[in-house]
C-alpha cells in the first residue's frame, strides 16, 4: 500500500499538471461513468493529501481517492498517454490541456461533500507531512495504550500516512523495541519518532522513494537545499518508484540478514497486520 509520502507527491503532481484547467472526466472502465460526467468541464482547483487519503477539488465536487493495496494514479503528458487504446482497468481519467491522469484499482473512488470529507479527516491522526499538525494528538492516544508502538504506528487514527517501511526503519534508526507498549513510552521518545518521520517523509515525497540510510538522507537533504531535487520531483509520474538512490534499508525485508549496526540476525513477525522487521539486539526499551 502506498504510504503517505506517495499520496502527498500525487497531490502535487495533479496540481502541477492539471491545476487551474477545465478537466475532461471519463470512466473508460464504466464503473465511475456517472460521477466522471459530473466532473467533466469543471476546473481542478486543488489537490490535497491527508495521510493516505487524496482529496481533489474539481468545481463544486470533492473527489476522494484511497489507493488501497493495488491502486495507481498516473499523471503523464498527453503525448505519453495512449488515450485511444482500450482501457478496461481505468476507473477514472482526467484530461487537461497537456496532461492526463489515470486512476486504476483504487480501494475508494467517490464524490463526497465537505461534511463527509471533514468526517474522514476527523478520524485520522496527525500527518507528519502537514507542518500544521500537532504530534500531541497522537501522544494522547499512545500514552494510554497497551498496544505496542510497532502496532500503534500503523494505526491511521494515531498517525496518518505512516506505513510498514517507515515503521520498521524509524524504530530501528532510533534503537527502539517495537514491542514497547505505548503507555510505557517516554514522551521524549515519541517526540524523537515524530521528528524522524518529519525528516524522512518529505524526502520520500520529493524523490518518490523511501530513504532511511543516513548517507542517502544526508545527500537528499543537500539536494533539497540546493534546489537540484526539484528536477527529480517534476519528472515523477506515479508509474514507478524513483531511482535516484540505490534501494537500501536498515531492516525492512532483511529478516535473517545481519543488522547493519550490530551484526545480530534480524527478525520478522506479524504485528498490526503487516510484517515487522527488527533487530532484537540493538532495539531495546528505553
């Protein structure tokens, strides 16, 4: 399932490619035909991500999308979008002057009103990619919970947008035992988790790949600071992961391999519905 940085990047792609333009809306698959017709001819005003949820304001309508496990939303120049070919899997197609966006296989694709949007957002925890959000909203749930922090981080009502990769990698970066109950976590430790997410997730959004290895993080931050990351960001279409950096992780999908920090054998276990990867030797309770 795409993590929050992917949805935030998608919102920016949609605004960059189609913002301010009258949209042609169709549903080649047919399953969204009536609502696509309601979007047709209206201006795409804004696209916003909240955690893993995408909201697109098109005229008087709010398009709500959640990609789920298999959904994709590609945004490409019209010259690279074969609009005349059969598209039995395209739920929604939005076409502007020079770009088009195609949505396939979403878990949710619906037109909603502002009341419904507010209700969805109210169920979500703070989003590390929203500078306005308050980590204390998450802490209010965490410090009362008997659930492990490794499970709480996957709960979108606690923290919006965090998925399995960031969960595993951040807990390892901070040397935290993923099975520590939230009620036993020190508030300073939670603050460290939040700050690390706030550091890493914007890099994922900019480069379309999750970066957690410190050498890559440092290089990416330099590129963000000097402006060279912008060209990488603007080339993204949502079709594939970025390739600016080698795909390397501390623990994610490395069970049975040695920990890069201490050499112990990495472990895996299902928690929060997904496979957790961690080092039993250097991730300890604080």
